[in-house]
C-alpha cells in the first residue's frame, strides 16, 4: 500500500486556509500540466489558475471552502530517502482528505522553495557541495488538482521549510521498506 | 615477451632481500624509517613493523623508488622536507545534535575515552593512516599530513556515516536496524578514502564517476580492514560494513565486494540491489545516479583481481587501483573527474603495465577481472 488515510494534521501546522489554497495554485505553475497553461497564461506568481475548480467554481478567486471538500480532493505527499552509505532508504507517505488536513499540509508545502534550482541540475555542484554518502530526499506532492510537483533535496540543504515538511511526513506518514 | 624482459618500470616492483618482503609502495627516507621503527611505542605497531622491514631492504633500490616518487603527484616534496609523517587525530562529539564539528573529546595525546564510539573512531583513523603510509607511502589523506578529524554521535537515531569534505561523521544508528557506525573499520576506511579521492582524482559524485568514487572508498575500506588484521586476499570477507546491522536484520553487511547483491535480504531493508556486472547496471536518478548501487561492478572487478593474485591485496591490485586514482610513474595523470568505468579500467591496466610490466600476472589478472564484469570487451587492447 502506498497511502495512509486519516493522518492527523501535524500540530501547529494549520495556517490560513485561504492563503494556503491560493498559494498552492500559484506555485503549482512550475510543474504545470500543459493544459492548465491555456487560461493561466504563464501562471505568474499571484495569478489564480484553477485548481480543479473548472467544474464547480467559476470564479477566478481561489476557492477556500467547498471545492476542497469534494470527493477526490485528496492530497498525498511522499518522501523517499536515497543515498547514504547504503544507497537505498525508506519511503514515507502521508495522505490527507479532510479539508483542514489538506489545508494545513498545503500551507507547509507552499512554504517550501520549489522553484529553487535543484543542485542535481548543476552537475558541477555534485562535486563541490561537499562530501559523500549524504542522504538525498525526493519529495513528491500530489495536489488535489491532480497536479504533481517534485523536488530532490540533498541532506545538506534540508533546512527551514524543507526540513519541517520532511520531518512531519516522517512523523505522520506510513513508512515502506527501502527501495 | 617473457617476464624476464619486463620494461624498466618493473624496478618499481616489490624487491625482496633474502626472505624479507618489502612493500612496493613504502618509499620513505632512512631517517624516517628509523623513527617509524620506534613507532610501536606510540601505538602504531604496523607502521613500526613495516619500517623495520623496509630498513632491511636494499638501499639502492630504495633510492630508485624515492626518485620515482618525486615525480608522483601523490607524494609532494613537503613529505620529504617536512618532519616525520605523524598521524594527528581529533575526535569530536556532536552530542546527538546535527551541528558540526561538535565538542573535541579525544586528541592524539589523550588516553582512551570512556566512550566506545570515540575510541573506535580514533583507532580507525590510525589504521587508515597506517595503510596509506605503509602501503602507498602517502602521508595522510592529502599526502601532506592533513590532521584527521572525526565526529561521533551525530544526530539522533542517525542511520549513516558520511564524509563532509573535511571530516568523517558517524551516527549512532537507530538501534533497530543499525547500530553505531564506528563499529566497522571498513566503513571508517571508506569515509577517509573519500578524502583521498577528493584530494586526487576528484571523481564527480554522480553516475559512473560517482560509482567509481564509491568503489574506491570500498576498496580502501576493505584494504584497511585486511591490513589491520594481516589478512590475505583469499582469507578476506570482502564485506563492507560488517557488524553494523542489529541482530534483527537478515544480512551480513552493507555490501559484498566479491558477490554484489548478496549482502542482505531483509523485510525492512529489502534485498541488496547491487549489480555484479554491466548487464545489471542500474539507471536511476536516486542516490546521485546509483553511486552506491553500480559501485558493485568495479568492486567485484577489484575483488576478482585481488583474489586471483592472492597475497596482501594492498601490495598488487590495491597498489594499481591507487596508482590509477592518484597518478603514478608510467601512468602520470590521475583518472579524469568524469571518468567512466571503461576509462578507469583502462587506467588500471596502464598502471599495472607501468608498475608490474605489460606481461605481468598483475596486468593480466586486472584486465581479465574487468572483462568478467563486462566493463572491458574484446575491442579493448589487452
């Protein structure tokens, strides 16, 4: 199994739902599905692309209520650890479907710098980032809109919101064996 | 060409005087050997033993070897000009936090601490220093006496050990799958070897060059353990990280160099994913492009060559791997930072020719090992 239902929202994670939802839509632009771009034209930060609200929310404002309750508006986050001396690691998965849970996780997701270049994209960095045998975290978020975002964060850069997100998924999530 | 017509470079080969074998890479001036011969009073019995043996070797040959060493980037002039190569170790305690370096708890002159992780790290650094100096004439990780630093008790339940560019860092393990990471000498050697690679070939830590970086660390880790135990290749386990798992784990070690893919098969850890040859090469974005997975391929090549050659693995296969990594007479440049498996294999064959002769058993065993794991093929010159 890859999901774990009914995970409680992490304590203290609940921030303003309206901000969280809107932010989710805006930053989802980086990994935007081709079809989404039509209306959102480039999806500049602050724009309000639809997040699964094509059918039940006609307005351009982010939905802060009803649509996130809809069946299927499930948020799933996986954190997979690789690297380290062993090379493989466990994967943790958390799934949220209740509105408050989704919103609190989203606010955490939104606080992460998804748009920062991945160190792995700059090959020379691999030699100079320092060291060997460090862990690498692959973080994937499956948004209620069915959009997906991912990032690969080396342990050396796992701080601030990345660290919060990974720690909370580890604490609240279901762990699978090493892969 | 018979072995009697080896090229002059074979003068670098291990000379023997009577029944006393000298180590091929032990290139140290006589005054220094005399000092080293006293080193067992300072807790370095192996260094002392090796020095005594080298003092008995033919002085003329030693001069030859010294001359050759001057041309070797791995042995900078400072080694000769500076004072006696001496290991300088400091162990730090992170106190289960994740900030480095932590609090210094044992220095070179201190008595053993009341902490097994501190003492294991200290002894492991010493054993690695001894191998580098005795087998390869290398004074520490940088070849110039770099102080060796380690931090223990890093993080909470931290299931790893790593090299951060300046020091080795060890977690205590979670107690369920892993115990403390200082418990394995091969892992300590592995981490310090990342430092050697950093100061020499600088193999980029991703893809094939990253897997070579990993593999050289396993090679050196295995050699440190064998050297410390006085084990010959045919007696060695060829395991990396033996003793790190708790008893709950179905597994022997993190990796097997001689049989990649067989080190563990466990409910939590899964099955050892290492391939044993190129047919099993793993393409992945995880683990910096599978650096800890595909290292199984060059690892096995080393173990095959070393066991075929027999004897102390650091004297022949190990010497050749080291030459290829750092550059050596006859194979002057280290492998490139982006070296592929094929390029590194070619570098080891070149290094074997230079050190032992083109028709040597060393060169042919190493060439054959790379063919067995599918890295070299019939297209490559023998």
